[in-house]
């Protein structure tokens, strides 16, 4: 099968636009906005349940949640309102260190959630996006 360079350019342009669409979707989900019928709650469920079972990296989800609880001092002072200014620089540094440690797993899970687990929905949303773009 011979593919012309023009055909490859069209494929590359399509893939680049799809990648940009997905990157925009990641930002929407992380801002708690819907993307292709998917929500942050859907992703959160995936990360804690399915991602843990399939990829054995759910410990990162558990660890990040524990870090958040520690940061908010939920276990120590239940019912007390969280005040960021009450944290010491070392507590903030510890949180940043742990968050950055778990960040890669979080981003990988978000990629899997959109590009693998919900690929069909994202492609449908992308096709609709392209149709609306051409109609405008």
C-alpha cells in the first residue's frame, strides 16, 4: 500500500488536532467541567477503582488522599476549618514533595482514562467537534 506524503500530512494534522482536543479535555476535567460526557467524578472513580486493579498503581491514589487528609489535619482536628496560613513551611514543603511524587501516576491515569478506557467517547466527541468547526 502506497501512502502519499499528502496523506501522511493529513494524518499528522488529524492526530495533532486530536491531541490538542484531549489536552483541552484534561484541563476541563481537572477544572471539574464535563468533557465528552465525562466528569472529574468519573475519572476519580476510575483512578481509585479500576486503575488500582489494572495497573497496581492505586497506592498512589491512596497515598495522595492520605497526604491530603494529613495536610488538612482531618484526623487530628475533626470539624476544624482548614486554614492554609496555619501550616508551617516544612508542612507545605512535605506536601509539595509528596504531591509531585504522585503527580506522574495521576497524569498517566488521566491519559489512560481518556485515551484508552474512554477512547470511543473521546473520538465521538472529537468528530462532533470537527463537524461543528466545519459548520462554523
